[in-house]
């Protein structure tokens, strides 16, 4: 029983040595201070230089701490400074903490960009404890006192001399209470915040009374109080300045569009004023009490007489710029998945479906070796015109997504040669070609490099102009449906040009597609190449027909009929313009038409007794090895041009053949089609030639020559094939043995222009608007970068110029991969929008700070530097204050705004304004200050007259809806 009583007594014992929640909180604060090494005295830190609080770098580190279940953030703010050892290893024992010394420094009063505690107290290092994100504010007085006592104990226990603050009340009120401790001294930081300014404290004299009463110093006379004053005036009215954009011209075709948008020219700039406010701060630094008078009756604080002026601008939030809006909408178009059929509606059930199926299968039907149906029914042109008829019958003008007049204007801009009558074909060709060459010469500049870097297309090319038009149509004239409509009409125009042998102009250089350009530009180049080949072939056929007509006339007059063995019979109804050659069709070479010799049958292999055909010119005075005949360069077929997607497909096919002997042999045969064609042309041009002759012309390095002394002691030049040409099963040897004696004009075409053109047109017709936008995205970014460079060159902003160079490099990396990273592209477009915004702001400021013609060039340079500084710095000093050039302009801006607000006549002449003095000045030059900041500081003993003299500071903020007093009052804890 006694044991049970003993056990019960043990369980009821309370251990009062266990730490409470409050003690754990204090301990945790001390741990954080030790972790951040704030318990060590700062040695070697010098006084901050003038403006260092703004230009210097501020550091910040934060941790989470808890008080019971209440979460706090403890954050350390500090100005990064280099510690310099001036020979003193340790500071004096009775030296004041750095925070107390900072209270009296005057080099960094009113910093424009810093923490509010830095502005109010001038300290360079401090710690703040604030409630967590979802925690309630510290409102009750008991909780505030508990936190203040906690930080007081933490500072005393750790020996930390960095001031520590606690944020109390609601966060939006920005009220802090804090403390700083040193050896025998302490500073209390207190803040008072009211919504209205009490009338008795609405001036300097009333604030001085508060400060002196708070000090409670009984010294007579009281040490003088240092005063610093800043008044801030806000200018918001820009009515006297022109619009940031040209007003819309409703009489033009593109009327109603702000910014003067036209085809081929991207818009630029903001539709609203980019500068919302201009803040003028007039400062009276380092005054002494009694020098200025400011009470409820009279004030000496005239802004024009302030010795120091500084200006900052406040920019408009969420500013919409035209170029950025165009790019953003175009980028959104890239993410759309709808097809043209989905957007414009499907065809009329069965008939349109049948026409569409006929059109899509036209290519396969036309390239079949034998067609059992009549050729006239397989004509691609008949199918296309039938489909076009159905489309236009179904879509009325009123229902068209794109206005007919705008559509015609866009097509005329894209195809300017269409304005020339079709009958004057040659004149059109010459004129368009010369214009194209002239444009190409003008555009050869740094831009040539830019489009190659971005894998875009040349400026003013068809692809480039198409991108600009699609962007404009997407933004202003109907969005996605209008884009689909325009693309459909564009493809129909390309088909019309293909069928009627009209070249496509717009810097589409002749020859194979340029793989350095974007894929769509390569497709246009391929189509143009097909048209050129087709025109050359048709022209050759016409020449041949004219020669045959002459022969027929001669034979008819003699009563005989001669037929040419070089021409196959052509089926009735065959169209040379739209019908592809079959498998047995021969290539008609325009360069061969001048020759008069009769062609040989195509199947001849033994060229020893044949007559030469297809000669171009002798080759370097060489002769055939087996005869004394000169070696001639033959007329050959050009290799088939290919776009990059075709090259990729070919590479995939060749790779799939594998590495087996059969696959390797098949791969070599597929790649030797051009070699075989050149061998056949060479045999036709050089009867009696051998493989060594061909190698001497085609690959001279594979024919090794050396000098040998014969039996008669004569030096003879002999030669033989290289080692690789003698390898058994060499493809060159096999191709030479199978090559027939056939000139280029009678060979099977390496490049079937009809087939390739239909491939291109089918590829274009199948593109969805979203896919099209992705293909044109490099051109759009190219155009945007060009526009930004053009606009920046007018304003000369160094930061934008540097950013543009970086943006060009970044765009090169983003646009070269086949699959774009759309998140990075979106960020890149946002960067371009930021640069446009900066240029727009600079233009607006330059218009406001315009220089008169009477001003000197030096003054112009000063103003340009001033405007540039406004964009890059948080606050800019006005040289000469109100008497300088920039100061006079600012003064005039305020005068005009004041008179406009009070409906007074605006006088632009500043000189006449100065004559209005005293009672004659009805309208004040400046509005009432939006904010007044008064800084009072002194050094007096507290709390007793025999205490140590310590820094005292009071920062006062007087605004229309706020009255704030932030005081730092130091006291001696040793002699009190």
C-alpha cells in the first residue's frame, strides 16, 4: 500500500526544467543568428558611399521558425560590402554598433530603390521576423510585447549588434517594432501610422515639436536638429502630346486599323501612353533647424528653389504593344489543330468527295506506265478547275471569311507580276526578273546573314511576304477562318501558275532549293524549278515542231514524206502542259537543239562506229586514248533537286537497306542513276571512248599519269585507273558496261518535273493552318527581329541593342531543331515584347523631352543621355535642378498640365510664365505635393543629461491618405 502511494506521488511530480514554447522560440532565434554569424562584430566595414544603397547589391537569406503552432519567417537583409582591413584588428569596446552609426549618415537619404526600413532608418543590415504566409497578423498588444521581449533576450544572449524587427499589425500597413543592442547602449525602433495627417503636424515646425518632446532632453540649449526634406510631385496629364500611334485612315482599304498597318510592314509601338506618371522629387538636403521656415502660415519650400531635383518615371502596367500582340496571336495559331476542311466546311457530300478523291489520286494515275482510261479524263487541270468551280459555287462572297477586296489586294502583293497582262509574257518575265535582281542587290546586307542564321527566308521573298500577310490576316481580318481562306486561294494561284507556265517571283533563286532556308521556301523553289524545266522542255518541243514543219514543207513539195526516228508518237489528247511523261519518255534538252546530226537509236551499246551527239565543247585539249579524236564535254542532265524533307526520306530508305552485300549493292545502284546518265551522254558525245576517258573528265584524281622511258629512250606519258577503280565489282565498271549510247535529250528524265510539282502542290494543299504557321514561324521571328533592329537604330538604346544581339543568338538555337520547344519560344516572344516596350517608352520620353531648334548640339546630347538614364535607372538626377535644360522642360510640362486641369489657356513659352509672379499668377506652376518626406536627426544624451550622447532619428511621411512617423531613439543603458 505504501508502494502504491509512492508511485502515485512520482507520477504527479511536474518537471519545471522542461523548456516552454516561448523558451524554445528564443533558443531557435539565437541558433539562426549564430548560423548566419551575426553574433560577431563587423570589422573592416566602412561607411557606405553616396548612392551605394541604390547602386549596391543587397543580399537576402531566410529561414522558417515556429512559436508553438504559429509559423514565422526570419529574414536577414544586408548590403554586400567588401571588408577592408585598415590596420585595426578589433573595434573599440565602447564603439557604437554600425546600425546606430548609420542613423546619422547623410550620404544615402531617400534611396529610390530599397527596403522600406532602409529608407526610414538608413541602416545597411537588419533582421525581420514576420508571420508566415497563411498566418494571421500580430495585432494584440500582448503578443507584440511577447515577441519584442523574445528578440530582446535573443540579442542580449547572443551578443548580436544587428537590429532586429518584428512585423506587427496587418502587412499592408508596414508597421515594424524593433531593437538594436550594443555595449551599454540600446536603440528602440517605433512606427506610428495614421490615415490622415493631423493639422498641427502638417508642416515642419509641428514635426520638430514631436521630435523634441520624444527626446525628452533637458539640456539647454538643445543641440541643433539636422533636417532633410523631399517633396514629390506627380505629373499624369499628357494631353499636350501627340498620339503614340497614327490615327486610323478609314478611307483606305485597311482603314480602321491603328498604327497605319499595311502589307509587308509589321506594326510597332503601343496604342496607349506607355509612361503613366512622371515623379519629380525636389530635395533640400543637410539643412539645419531654423534655416527654413515651414509652418501653417508660410513656407520657404518652393520647388523651383530646391537645390536638388531628381526624376523617376512610372510605366503603364500590362502595356499592349502592336508587334507583341501580332506575334502572340500568330504563336497561338501554331498550336491549332483544325484542318482547312474543318474550318471552311466539307464539300457537298458525294460529288465533292468524288472530285477530291480524283484530285488526290491524280498523281498516281498519271505516273502509271499504262492508263486504260482516256488521258483527257486524267488531266489534273480539269480536275482542279472542277474542284475550284465547286468551291466557288459553294462559297458566296458574303460568306467568305476574308473580304474579296482585301483578298485580291493580298494576292496582288504576293504576286506583283500578276498585274501585268498575261499576253505580254516575255515582257513580264524580263521586268519581274530585273525587279527581283534589283531587290536582291538592295537586300544584300547584314540581313542576308540573319535569315541564314534563323533558317528563315530572304527579306521580301514570297515566303517572307506570305508570313507577314498571314500574320496580319490572323490578327485583323478574321483569324483562323481567314487564314484558311487565304491559304486555299494561295495554293490555287500556285497551281494556276504551274499549269500555265508562269514563274513564281519573289527572290526564289533559280536552281535547286536552298537547304539553308526554311522548308516552305524550299518547296516554292522546287515548284519554280519544275516550272523552269517544263518551260524549257516545251520551248524545245516548239523548236523541234517548227523544224519538222519545215521538213514537211520540203517533203510535200517534192511529193515525199519523211518521218523522224527520234520522236515517238504521242497519243491524241495528250497535254504537254499538264500530262507527265510515261516511263519510256525521253528528256528533251534545249541545249541540243542546235545540232543537225541525226540521232541514233536509243538501244545502241557499241559506240565505236556511231556518230557523235550532244557535244558541248572540247575538254582541255585532251584526246581519246584509243584515237586522235578530241575529248568532248557532253551535254548532261542536271541532277534532280531535292528539298530537305526529301533528302531525309531518301536517307531513311537507304539506311533501311542495311549493311548486307545485297543491300549495299542496291544502295549503290540507287545512288548511281546520275552517274549512269552522264556515262551514256559521254558515250554519245565521244564515239570510241573507254572508261579511262570518262574518268579523266569525270574524276581526274582517279586517273594516275606518270612518265615512263620506252625502249627507244623516249619519255612517254602513260596512265592507268586508280586502285579503287580496279576493285572487283566496282560500281563504275558495272555502270560503264550497262551504259548505252544515248544523248541526254533522249534519256529518261532524272527529274520528273510534273511529278515533283504535283507532289509540292499536294503537300501545300494538305497543310493545316497550324502547320503552316509553324512552317512560317522562322520568317515571323526574322521579321520581328528586323523590325526591332530598325526601330532601335532610330532611338539608339544600348541595352536594347545588346539584348537584340543575344536574342538573335537564342533564336538561332531555338529554330534549327525540327521539333520546336514551344515553352522556350513563348519566353523568347515575351523577350521581344519587352524590347518593344522599352523602345516605345524611349520614344515617348524623347517626344516629351524634345529639344528646340535653338538649343545647342551639346544640350541635345545631354537630353538624350537624360532620357536613356530614365529608362535604365530607378531615379535620375536633374543637372542644374530647376534652372537646367531638363529642369525647364519638366517645369513647362507641369505648367501645361496645371493649366489643362484648370481649363486655363496653355502658353508654351516658358519665358512668359516667369513674368507671371505674385498675385498675377492665377494658376500655380506645380500641383500640391503628392508626398512629403521630412527627416530629422540629432545626437543627444538619453535618458539623463549625464548619459552618453547617442544618435536620434525621426522619419516623417505626409501623404493625402497616410501619416507615418518612423522613429529610432537611442538610450544609454549604463548611465541612466
